[in-house]
């Protein structure tokens, strides 16, 4: 399903890392798509790096943690991975349909693009 989705994206920058990891560039955001495994209990992880974040700041952490779980983020959550502030969405693969997959990837791309610029400006990064 993920490969089909990427084939239908047209002429955008995209690729795959293996049989359980893909990526697509949307605007200024690189969205990464992973499957935790290839079994029936697999989970879909869709994530995007916002900006490098090697030295954490309490005010930024508090701000983004308060946003997690709000309707503004539509189920997407902030986190930290490999010294980057990230946005991610995790969902079991069971009963996932192509429309929901497209919605998840688009949500991550739009929200990451919006908050990347916003947070850099708000916190003078």
C-alpha cells in the first residue's frame, strides 16, 4: 500500500530504504515512513525532522509538550530523535486504508512545515 501511494504521488522526490522504510519530500519537509516489522502486528510510523536540537531548552520542550494531544496537531506528536525535534504519528497497520495513509502523511508534512518555521522564529533558533 505504501509503495502504491508513493507511485501515485507523481513527480515528487521520494525513495525507499528497504522493504519497511520509505521517504517522501513535501515542500521543505522530508517525511519518513516506517513499518516496525512485516508481521500482522506491525505498526506504521510516519515522522518528520523539524530542526536540529542538540541542546534542549526547557521552554521549547514545555511548549511542544503542551501541544501534544491537542486538536491543533490532529493526533501527531512532538518528540526528540537523533538530536532533532520531530513530529510523528504511530498507528497499527491493521485496517489501515489508502485514504488514511495519505491523510497521515499529508498531516505530518503540513504540520511539520508550519511548526518548523514557527518554532524557529518564536524561540530565536
